[in-house]
């Protein structure tokens, strides 16, 4: 490992000549390369126009795939997927959105998002059967993508040595599946649309905010959610000897929660110095009374 050349680092940071800056967790002093990149883009906007300069920036996106999770399973945040879509638009990169936790929880519009692919599962906020899910693929990409697996449903055997992918969504499906579960998934979609996704999102936000506010009042409990926009997934740490025992105790009260372990969420937890969290994920059918009762049960276990 090469040690930091501190004099060079300070030379590349103009602000060091003016302040002692110990607020890097808030906003660090920008180095010359960052300042130059910002200034160059602003100069380009001044010369050519904001939209035109943005389109020129797309040519610098060299990746083939931009993949992002809309709502991570831990951390509580909602990622700015439309902002990502705007940044990718016009480049040669494919934009893949993991919407497993957001389908059924939040309104989704693939055109507004700008994604080329969207994958989701049925069993989470969509409230469908286990073992179900779906994949959206923008039609203009259909012929360019070849799935890693095939069978006689996803492709046609044209002669002894050749095959041809199905020209529609079937190319991404396998023959073996549960008809009952497919019907259940369709019913779950219709059920969610019946309530209205905007209404579901508003209700979820109300419940999640109430839960966070309640947990904030419990000594020994710390809400760990991140992001400017937060989802219906509420994560928190508790000063107890064992989170597993806490989960079992809550189960005795007929309360279902899950735990986020370091093993399952290392990229999220390890940088934050967290070894495990409780995850309480509310949905529109929960009540305010349930939220308050849950907070009370957690408080009782912490005492």
C-alpha cells in the first residue's frame, strides 16, 4: 500500500490554504480534478446550453450496464432512480432496475424511470405467492438480449444444429412453472391497482414515519435508516444481548419481524460498523395501533 502524499493532497486542495476543515462527513473540500470537472461542464453549458451539454456528457458513460436497487432490503432508503435514468439516457449503457422491494409499495412507471429492464418478485410488497416474479424488458432491447438458459418454451428448435429465440417475452421464461402461482401473481397485481399505488405509498409513509418516531423515543434503540427519501422498511439497532432472542420474544407476542445480519448485508452494515439490525417493514394494511403496540413491546424487552 502506497501511503498518502499529504503535501501533494493539500496542494491539489485549494481550500486547505484558507481553513482547517474537520467537517468532511458533512462535505469535504473538493480537489482540483473535481473542481475542474464541474467548471468544465458549466463552461460547456454556458456555451452550448444545459440540455445539449448534458447529452454530450452521456458520451463519457463507458459502462455497458448500470444496475441499481430501488429500495434496498436494509437501510430504509429509496434511491433516486429517475435521476439515474436521466444520467444514463442517451448513452450506450443498459439500465437495469431491481424493484423487488418497491413493486407494490411505490408507484412505478418505466417510462418516467427510463429503465430498460425491471425485475421484481411477487412475495414482498406486491403480496403475491412465493416463487413468483416478473421481468420487464424494453421492446427495443428484446432482440439484443439472450438469456443464459433455454428450453423448448423459450426457444424453438429449428433444425438439428440451430435454434431461434422466441420473439416475445417467452424467451425469458421456462416451461416449468405453477399455473396457480401465476394466477395468484396476477391477482396480487390487480389487488394493488385496486387500492391505488399512490394511496398505498402515502399510507406506508405515514405508518413508517410513526414507527420511526416511536422507536426514537425508546432508550437503547437507534433507528438506522438512511437517505433523503425513506421507504416502509424501518431498520434499527437495539441494546440487547441477542437480536435473535428479541425476535423470539416478539414472536411470542405474535409480532413478526426479520433481522438484517452482517452475512446478508455486509456492503451496507460493515462500513457503518453495524453487526446486525432489526427490520420492521410495515404495509398499508397495518394500523396505527399495531405500530404503537410494537413500539411498546420493543421498549419492554429493552428494559
